[in-house]
């Protein structure tokens, strides 16, 4: 709604929205140097073009967007940070526009734990920040096991195999291994 000079912000839950409105009631909020007015919308959810009502529903597959990916992101990296939240079934990494990945968990509950624990966290200190959403597919198709795709339910798929090599990448932040 840029022409109306308005914007909508969707929170994970009603408590987040209440906190934002209450904070803005006592504190002036500025956006790009201009004062902003914060209030509740009549809409419960933001509708996006191309989204169906169930496309953002809870799912066992998560879409990871890795922001500021200055270190290599591989299936090993994602498995290491995701598996403590619940058994990982498959991982597929996309490198077309930045770095994104889909991670399939054994259950919706495992995916919910991973999203709650990892969303907004850094894989490495100060970079490789995770933005996590529920994906549309409920199952990923993997044809080979390598650094970009891996099926943990079928370790015999042809590929290089999982290799742990030190390439100068720093250690993972331990905060990400606790779900």
C-alpha cells in the first residue's frame, strides 16, 4: 500500500502485535525519519498475490533463506544445526538468487521446534542469518547425495558422500544446537 503511505506488519501471534501497539502508544516510532502511527488492522492475515489460504500452513518442510552467507552452506552445515530439533529426512539447497534451502523433518512437531529455535539466529557469529518459513511441499525429491542435496533416509544414493573438511570456516555457534 505504498501509495497510501501505509504498511501492514504480520506477527507470529497476537501477543507480538499487542506488544508493538502498546509500545508505540508510549513511544514515538520513526520510519525513514518520519513519525509512524501504529494500530491494529481489521485483517487477521496479510494476503499475498499467488498465496492460497493453506500455503503458509504449518508443515514438516521448512524453507530457509540464509542472509549474508559469507561462508559455504552445505547439507552438512544444515543437518548439523537442524537435526538436534528433530530427525532430518531430506535437504535441498538452491543457489539461484542467494542461498535458500528446504529441510524436510520427520514430523510437523520437529519442524515447529526447528523454526522456533533457529529463526533469526546466525549459523556463524554475525553472518549466515536464518529466515525460516513453512514451505509448500510436504516431501522433497532428492536424486543424489552431495553438498547441495541429501536424502538421510537413503544413504546409498550416488554422490560424493558426506565430507567434513576444514576450509577455514569458523565453528558453528553452539546456541543453534539446542532445540
